[in-house]
C-alpha cells in the first residue's frame, strides 16, 4: 500500500500490524485505536489524522507529517510510541523531531 491515498478513510480499530504505508496520504484519516505496530509510515502524510488510542509501537515514522494530528487530550498523550522512529517527523505543533 506504498503511496496509497487513504485520506479521510475510517480505519478505526483496524489491524494494520507491519503494514507498508510509506509515503501514503492518510490526512484526516480516522485511526482511532488502530493497531499500527511496526508499520512503515515513513514520509506518510498524517496531517489532521485522529491517532487517539493508536498503537504505533516500533513504527517507522521518519519524515512523516503529523501536523494537526490528534494524539492527546489536554496534556495526556494517548498514542503508544514505544520504540517508534520519529527522526525528522513533523509533529502536531509543527516542530521537527530530531
């Protein structure tokens, strides 16, 4: 699914373990509680995506664009990122992770 256009897709509660979504367009996608364990999301467009409850453990998010993505409620982060690679990712606040 490399380069797939899944913008606005409802992928809530999806099992996407080890999926290859490199350079995919997931802008405004609903990934609520999605299992993206060890997924390849390198250079993916995740702008304004709902990632609340998503498991991104071990996922490759290098150079992914997360601007405006929903990952928290207030000060509490509600996305699991254990072992995720965020090098060069654009975070929800627009800053670049290094």
